[in-house]
C-alpha cells in the first residue's frame, strides 16, 4: 500500500520550525517509512514503495521529488518499459518549469513536491489517482495521501470536525469536485493542480474542461485508429509494471477491451480474469466473461458476490475525508484473498468507460453537432444517430437540439442527488455551488451539452485505496483513466464517439476484430441491483437504526417518514432507489466515525 506524508514549513519562523521538527522526528523513527526528501523546510516520507510500480524520483540538488509511477509521453507508441528513470535534462526541466513539464511531458500516477526560492509546491497528476490532501498545524503544512497517517502524526493535537456546509453540498449535488472536503481543516489538491503550500496560491495546469474546449475534429476512420492505438498503449504500459495481475472482467465492453489488449503476445505479465456474479436477471454475466477470456487466451476465475456483507464493516473502515459509497467495495475481501493466492499485486478494471467512450442514452450529440458545425449536410445523419441513442424520434431530437442551441438550459446541467430522500427544507436550502465545485466549471458553460456532461464525469478521480482491506488489498489500476486516453476522448466530438447511434460506437468499431461479436454487439448492460437489494434486506434492521436514529435524522436533513416506510420491510407503493439508501447509509456511517 503505497502512501506518502510530507511536512513543509517556513524556516524563518522559529515556532513553525520547532513544530515541524517534532513532527518529523516522530515519523523518521517509524518502521517501514523512508525519507524520500529531507531538506530545510520540506520533509517527504513514503511507505510501500516498489521499483517500477511506485517509487521516489529525486530531483537535482534536493530541489524536490516525484512520487508514484511515471511514463514518458514520447514513448507512448514504443514498447512499454517497466522502469522509467528521470535523466538529468528531464529532472532539471521539472525544476525549471515549476513542475509543469510533468503535465506536458509525462503521464501516470504521481504527486510531485518541488522546493523553489519562493516556497514549496505540490502538484497532483491530472488523473488524480494518488489522493492528495492538506491540513495545517501550528503553521506547518501537512500533505498526505491517507488520512489515517495524518491522524496518527497529529494525535490529539488537532481534532477534526465535520464540515456541515460541504456535507450538505454533497448530499444535494453529489460527490464534490472542489477543494473542500467534508472535514473542516482538510482540503484536497485537485487533479492537475499546482499549489504553493504556504502562500496558498494555486494554479490548475490541467482540467477536463480545458481539454474539452480544444476539440480535434477528425474523420471517424482516423478517430477509430487513434482510439485503438491509445487504449492499447496505455493498458500495456500499466501491465508492464507487474509480473502477475488480476483483471475484473464483467463481460461488458470496457473490461473486455482492456483484456483484449493484454493477450499472451501483447504483454509479459500473467493476466488472470476475475468475474463476480450473483443471482438475478442481469447480475450473472459469466457467459460474456468466458467468451472474452477465451478470445484473449487468458484464464478466468469465477466468484459469487459476497451476499454476507454487513454494514458493521462500514463502521470499522478506515477514516476518510468524505463519505465513500461502499457498494463498490463489497467484494474487497475476495479481491484481497485472490491477490494473495495468485501473488498478484494489482487489480485492473475497465472503470471509467461509460463517460470516456460515451455511454449516455441521450440526444445530446445532436446538440453538440449544431454547436460545432451548425445545420449543414451532415446534421440529418447526426440527428438520426442521436435519436437512436436517446430512443426518441428524429423530429423530437432535432427540436431539442435546436432549442439547446438557441437557449441552453444551464440549470439542467446541475445534477441532483438523493431525490425524495432529503428533507424539503434541505432541498430548498441555497447552496454556494462555486465553493464546492471545480474552479474550471466557471468556464464550462461554453461547452456543448453532451461534451459538458462527459467532461464533468471525467473530473472525478476513481478510488485508489481500499478503505476495508487497506494494505491487504491489491492496487487498483484503471487503464482507461490514463491521461493520454482521457485527453483524446475529451477532444473527440460526441457525435464521432457515437456515430451510428450507439453508446461506445467508436470503441466498439475500434476493437471489433478483438472481441467476440456477442460482446461487441450486445445492447444489454449488466448490473447488480438485485444483489445490493439482497444485501440491504439482510442488513435492514441495522440500516433502519443507522438512518432513523442517526445524525442526519437528528438534524432533520432526511425525509424521515419516507425512509421509515421504505425501510419497514413491508410492501410499499413508494419508489426508492436501493442504491440511494445504501449511499445514505454510507454517509451516516461516516458521520458516526466523526461524531461519536
């Protein structure tokens, strides 16, 4: 489990220096932690480093250090190399550019610390894979990836409290994309952001919004070739880091594409597919997973989803700066056992494919075409594709696209969360959205609707640390969230990504020769709704107590009467998404950790 913690301070301030030295001395004596950088005003410590996977890349003259995994942009089309060592010119360029050359010349999974004459800087890579949080104690800046480490470093000296404004915004708007977290005094460095630690000045060097504002129109044939080549290059580069890896293979298009890039002739790594299944109409995709594994020439492990998951596990999970939905982690224990049994340190996934390849059953690409090209000879075909995609008539699709072009509905771009489960007063409460959202969103209104929705979905980093299994868990690797691939798909128009009227149309075409036709052409999408319903039923008493007697209820933030009926165990005419009840339970469990 690769983690880091850094302390930065102003050497001219005696009080800050004394506090920093005390914090540093307590950490230098800890077993399994290494000093990646120790210089006046900046100490950086790491644990869990592994050569070629996560390591410290020192910068010349002790000017800084890059932590994590780096790949060179210029080597994207070359055979993947396991080890990347910064040469003198590259290291000097990182220092001279104030770390910005990392964003343009490299990609991967990293956080960089640079000490300049004006102060210390931290840069989080554009994928945001490695978490990067900040807090301040007695004038000392503490930057860390894992909250439990910061809590242990500070002990009782700095108790943290719930940031109720931020939590309210999360309940109303969904996962927060801004700098504030749900804990007072803990902020996050945004993906692609460079922060001067003491002055607090920040510059966003990369954002999905900025990339989407620089489109690269190209013919479908060229786009198909570029997409295929970039997916293969990024996936194989990640695979080159490991001797053995697991791949979560649902049998859907995304995970099957990732596996198709990792056949025996494409990587030296031993790749083992893992399929999870459960009873239900759409919860058992073993047929598709077997087809994908056979086509790729890889072994497949089949495991039943854990029906014995208990909510008590959420109350014992690692403390995090914001509530983490646990539904996606309910098979974490099985992941850890398989990783140990097969000596596989990494679990690859196809996560991120929905927004990346554009799986939105909406009419939006027609609006994007009008925005980019107006009504020309190609618009009727674009409108027909969008109509198929959104399951509307072509006339309705064209009318919606024209209305969006003349008078964009900006209010419709703000997602809602927990519809019907929050108290009416909370739903009416005014939220200062700009405070809790990414600063680049201030410039996003100029994007066409479909590209806007894709860009904001790609602004949220995917989970990296397993809050349940923690150090026993395999490292999560999401190749589809690699910076070069994200940039390509953000720059390709949505009507190119969906040409032909299907979600993931371009990706399906690009990999048609590598996938079984049953997967390339499948229109169904697997799920686990019946499984999470069974888990809720098995935990109904605990969830009822958690939500109806918890902090959200005491603060009148939830629609108690509705939840009482939904959690009564009796038949009800009320509609209530099981996933939303699980998500509310996750919020309440997180609150329990911080308020009890």
